[in-house]
């Protein structure tokens, strides 16, 4: 497996930040495996990462204002954005998720690698200009916020394609073909994320979207999950109609979708500084232990990893 040091990491990040910094010494081996970053002809930036961390180290950079999609097949990412924890990953046997992170302004981005851990992931970066050219504005995504984080389970076909891209290129395969595969996969992730983010199914009417929003708001209030008949009543429809609407909009059962929404609200509360006990109440769990078990299964990490750090990570700016 290839050795990856400070110079190779900087090369992958070249163009994303003018002030890259790390705790690595010059010439020190940091990773062993593959870490490739490139821009596709359409202007998307795609990063493929399959490597073991040879040592523990930290990196720092100014992340540009953009939108990023992260798909982790193995391992976890531990980072801080403007001092707030941003952690995600996949536990052994857990679901694969597509994680969206979006920022309105350039932000301080600090990341921690833990020695001995393997990370297999694909990251797609999009500029706001790229999205604007495709009729998706910053306000559509951020809705007035400075940062936004979301996560959704990934369809099996996307997981299979990600595995294929992370595998070594077969002998005789032309590089141009691999670039086209990366670009097509990146676009499929963008399409999936935007459909999930904007909650606009191809067959949903505005009235249906309004009903869905009312029911999700009602069911995601802190405390125990309400009964399904009460959720349906909040949308002014029957339980059977509600079930068909959720399946139509998300391809999920009502309970699966609502559990997902409540867990995302709990994650947001943790990032904002809430305790695990408070986040458990947001998600509707009676005990922090039960919440922690469910959170680890859904997110691939314990809820304590999303707690706001009390201090800024110290970085070597050399």
C-alpha cells in the first residue's frame, strides 16, 4: 500500500485552502493506502479515501463556503467547524449514510486522525456557483442558517457503486473511463441529496408537502413519540393516507422517517451544546443509555462525539 505523508495530503487539498496546516512533521508518514482528489470536467470536486492512519495527527484549513457530501463505508470522521463538533461515520454492521455539510461563509475546519484506524469514504464538494447554475440557491439549502448538516440512509445501488470506485482500478481500464464514473456517481449523490433535502418528490403536490411539514413538526417536538393517529390528525388526514404519503415522499414508513427526523434534531442539539440527557429528551428517549444505543446505531458513533468542544484544537500552522 502507498505511503501518504504531509506533501501528498497537501496535494489532495491544493486549491481548497491557502492556509493548510498540520501537526505532521515534514516527511512523516501519516497514512497508508489511497487518497485521491480531483475536479471533474463538470466542476465537481471528488475525493476518494481508503487508508489506514499510521499515527494520530490533526489538520487545519479554511474551508471555502460550499456544500459537501460525505459517504463513509468504513470508519469515522472527527472534525470541528468553527469550533463546533462535526463527527460522522459508520459503525461495524451499521447503515451507510450520506452526510451533507454546507456553509455560507469560509470557516475554520480542523480534523483529527486516530492512529490505527481505517477510513474508506468518498467526498463530493460543490461550490455555490455550481449549484446556482443548476437553479439551486444558497437560500434553498441553508434556509437562512450559517451552517447546515443532514444525513440520510444510502440506497444499496449507491453503496455498490461507491465500493467499485474505491477498489483499485482494474488493469487495462482507461483513466478517462474512471473519471466519467466518478463524475456520474457524484451527480447521482447530488441528485439524491437535493431530493432528500428539499423534500420535493416528483409527484407531490404543494398541499401534500404542507401536510408532511405539519406532521413532521408535530411529531418531532421534544418528548415521547406521539401515536400515529395523533400525527395523522395534525395533518388533517387518515392514518392510511398518511402512510401512503410518507412512502411516496421518502420511500420510508412513517415511524422510520420520524425517528430519523428526531435523531437529526438531537444531533443538532448536541452540536449546539446540549447534554446527552437533553438530546435524549429531544429524540424522545426515556434514558440517556437507550438514546446512546440508538444514536450509535444510526450515526456510527456515541452522542458524546458531537458535544461542543470546550477549547479550540491547537494546530501547527507551519
